[in-house]
């Protein structure tokens, strides 16, 4: 048995949470392998809306084990709030959630550092969610971070204070007084108190050696789905650097983020929107600044589930998607939010880029610093409400033509089509 992977192919916010939830009945274990609480996976079912930040999207299936892998970073304050909301909905995460002992912690001063670093960039801001993600990964790489397994050790508080003081030195060097800075409208001392209360609250979630658990589960024939956060174009190595996240969001990140060998990776399901969005700064060749962009934003409810920020919207970008498919070894494509395009008389597709008059079919290193001119092909829209359709055969001809057009370009099947936010608004071909 191998580990299947589900990840985003664009700049995040593709709808991975919904699809993970829909596919969870086919699996025994759902495991997050990277990222932190900057993720916002939205699920809608039974008349309710649920947003997950750190916990895998299979948590609402009580008979499925959910694992926060070693590649994920955890803020106990945020995780505790997430757990409380689940318990208010009669979910019992203490029974089917596990956390890797090797997962790194976001401590309060990581969030202060995030604010200081981002503010110091001025007009060159990256667009950080200010959740402390980058500084936590920085400490991980510099071998000074704390892992959640350290909370089981007698010297944890001592190590915490040492790390906190090292952060204070950096913050003061930028001209700030750490104690005077606020996090979520709380001064550091108040937030720190709630952070430790959060750490205490999550103690009933078992901490495990997840790499051993997962590999033993593979040997036992368990079906495992690895759930990614963000998207391939935000990958720390292959995304639109420096406007990226701090982890490897591509399939390769599964091996390091869960502790499995490459030979253990099975199907790779690449999730993408029928159009494109991006949050924060960075290149976005297909961005629309007109009324159509506004229609996509409003109808698609393109506002961050974590930050509430309005997303930039544009046409689907084939060069970027082909690049993501190549990097991830995608075997199956999953299209999200096709219904958002319902009312448009024509639908745009970016087919290539031009840089200084030269045409390119893939994003290049120079794509970050050079002005890109997108080549756009307009396809006929279907102008029909597809949100209630249940079968492929019922879909409008123009919509099927759009799917076939994409499949011919990607040389891959679009296996799953989402026609709305609900579980049942999904066609599996």
C-alpha cells in the first residue's frame, strides 16, 4: 500500500479541504505534512461551515485517524481554539487526532518577529499572515527551535525562555520594545499566558512518533492520504520566490514532512481552481483588474478564511499549472469552483508568457523579476447554473469543452469536478 497525496497546484486556496473531506471515506488515515496555521481549509456540510488551520480535513470522520505530521508547525494557542470549536460541534479529536512529537512550535515571540520583519520591508512586503510561520521555520533550520515533544521534558520552560530572549535581542535591534508589541490585540504577557493555557488544553491529544506510526500503517495495508497546505507556486524552492511560504508544498515535501520514502508515494491528486487567485504580493500574470475580476472575487467569495483579506483574481494559468504538474508528478486533476464562471459569456485561459518579446510555455527564474505579458485565449462560456447537477452527462456542452481543452493541454484526466462548496456538489468521473 502507498500513500496518496492531495495538494494545491496554484497559489493556495484551491479548495483542498473540501476534497480531502469528500475523499476521506476511502482512507484510514489523513496526515498533514507541512505548513502551519496560515492555512485555512474550509469544509461545508449539513448546513454548517467549518474552517481548519492545523488539523487535517478528515477530522469530522470519527473512524479515521488524523495526523499532524512532523513537517507541520504548531501554535498551541491557535490549535486549542480550533479544538474548542470542534468540541462545540460534538467532535471528539482526542479520539482520532495524533500529533508528531517532532512538529515544531510557534512560540509567541515568533509572531512578534514576523511583524517586525514584515514591517521593516516597507513597500516590499511579502504579504505574511503574521502567524509566526517564517520565523518558526527559520529557527527549525538554524537548529534552535522547540518541538512539541520538548513539552514532555523537564527543562522545557528553561529552553523556552532561552529562545524567547534570543528573539528579544533581534526585536530590540530593529528598534522595537518587545513587551509593548501586541499579538491579536493582546500585549505579549497576556498572549503568552493564553499560549501556555493552550498548550495545557491540547495535552489530551496523543503525541506520537508519527514516522514510525505511518510506516507501520503502510506495512499493515492501511490507506493513507497526505494533505498539503498552500500551493505548489508558493513552494519555498520552486514557487515565486521570495513571495512564497516557508515550507516545501510539493510532493517531495511529503517524504520529509511525514518520514516516508519516495517509493511509498502513490497517486498524486492536484487541486486547482477553474480560474486563479493569489493573496498578498508577488507575480500574478493572469490577474484581472476589471469588472470580471470583481465578479470572480464576489461570486467565488475570494476572501481569506484565515486573514479575511481579499484575494487577487484572474484567469486560469496553463504555464504555471503545467509547471506544478511536472514538479508534483500529478496523476489526477481536481477542478474546483467551476460554478463561479457560470454567468460569464467567455472564459479566459493564459496559454503562454512573453518576456521582452520572447514566448515561454513555463515560468522561468526570470519570471519573478521581469514584466510578463500573458497570452490569453478566450473560450465560449456556458452561462448556465451547474451547481445542482449531479452527473457528467448533465453538464453543458461548453463546460465539457472547457474540461476537454484543459485535459488536452495537461495530458491528464480531470477526475473530480467541484460545482459548489457542499460535499454533495461534487462529480467524480
